[in-house]
C-alpha cells in the first residue's frame, strides 16, 4: 500500500446542508457528479460527502456504533490491488467489513476496519485517475 489517502468521506445527516457548509468554506463542488453525493477536489485528494444512510448501506457499517461518521478511502490502480490491500489489512489485524465486489458504478471495491474500528473503503475506479505521485483527480 502506498502512503496516501485518496478520498476523505464524510457521512452526513443532511447532504444539502453539508454541501453548503463546504462551499461556504471556499470549496467548489464538482459539477459532474452530483446524484446523492458531493465531491470537492482538495489538492491531491478528494473530499466526498454522502448521506449517512447511504454510507451505512454501502459499507455495511452502522456509523452510530463506529468511532466516527467519517471514513477514509484508498483508491488503487487495479481491481487486483483492491484485493491485495484488503488482504494486507486483514493480515495486519484489521477486519473486512465488506468483501470486494463489483460496484454499481462499475469499479471494484470493499471495506475494512482498522484495529481501532476506523473504516476504510478500498476501490479501483478507472474514472478517477491516479497520478504517478499518488495524487487523485476527479474526472474532467
């Protein structure tokens, strides 16, 4: 696993309110991906806002029981790397909370919780290019 974070995801009870807040902080919402989510480019990483109910359904984790309503994402360069990172997390003492599988958006992804229960999504999304330096960008 390379030392980077691709997407910081915040599960929110009110997507519109949270979007307004981050826009009020000077961030610009990505105009091309807006259905049930808000993405903001943040340097070499992305901030994603998702409704709490959607985040819980997608990850299989109840954030009311987790340490936080925020989970981290690590994007990979291939489907196989998703499987490798999940296996590495489990070997290191983490727990697979959602095994890798095909996503509705076409990519390959799964979730693990670290030793303290913090949730990470591991995903290969060919539409989100990863630069040589590990930075990630929203599609143009």
